[in-house]
């Protein structure tokens, strides 16, 4: 079965531009489960031949779907239907651990790594006295080279030897010093992405997102971590296990 036989052909009564029509066909195929998560999309030249359109038209259609987060490009592998990530609120885990558990390759772009005195907001959240040293980290988090989240983390100063101790995984660095949180309080709300976060994540300003605020605690109840994260709403599902007992 060819790709067009699987997902459908152009509607002769549809007067929309051809790249929009191709987007509509692929978008509908994903919604109707004709294309599953991680299914491969044929190369541009094959799509152009199959649908009888130019490669420029195909490229414009694919780029639009990539911007929407519906499909992803994987370097050296091709183009695939994006797989949504389930973010569990019942387990305390790091971004890297979440991605690895789903067979995806996590990576980070470090925007800021600094040391300084606690701000009034951080002092209130972390329960630290004014003037206390803290470490701050701003990172864009990727899965298979696709930007997924923007993270702002503040860590109590005594939990790390230096800001440079964090290379890839913050929780791995905290575990190395015996300060990895063992429980956390998380709050979530839906937001339209502000301009800065939207630009970093490659989406439009106002794109639907999830804002998650986390306070991480040690076994003795000490607050270790204050993290604010912006997750792409088109890539994440939040899951929580509930019990009546």
C-alpha cells in the first residue's frame, strides 16, 4: 500500500493551496490513527512524485507540520509522526529519566548557569535566609533533538559544590552529593507561551503550553529545589494515578 492509499488523496473540490491540502491529509490521518506515533513519513521526493506536486510544495507542508509539533525530523533517520510524552505526576523523576524510559534521547541546551544570592521569591519558596547562596540553571530540554521544555531551576547552595557540577542531568548531580529530592510538590496550569519561551522552543508566541512549578524536598523535609518549567502542550500529556483508598 502506498502512502497516499493509506492516508488519502487530494479532493478535487478543495480550493486550498496544495501545501495546505497535504497538511490537511496528514493531519487528518494522524487524528484518525491511520498514522501512528513514530510512523515514518516518506521522503520529500517520494511525496512529490506520489501526489504529483513539487518538492517545494511538499517541503512547505512538512515544515508547517513540524512547526505544529505533529511530526519531527530526526537527524540521519528521516521524518516521523511525533510521539507525545506522558508526564506522570505520581513519580518523582527527571526529564532525562522520563525520556530514556520512553526510548528517546534526552539532551539540553544550557542558557544560563550561575551562582548568586537568593531572591525574595526564591527565599520564600526554598525557605532560605536572605543572602543565602543558590545556584541557577536555565535550560532548553530536548528529546531526539526536538525542543520539549524550557526549565528554570534554583538549587540551595549547600546541595552542589559549584554550578559547573551540573552538566547534563540536574538530578544526577544532586544524587552525587546526596541531595536528590525524594518527594516534591508540583503545581500545573495551562498557559499561552510568552515570547521568550516560545522562541526558545520553536513555536509561536501564545502557543498552548503547560507551566509546572516544582518544589523538591529531602527526606528530612528540607527544600532543595525550586523549578519552573514550560512544557509544550502539543507534546505532553499529564498523567496521574488516582486511588479511592
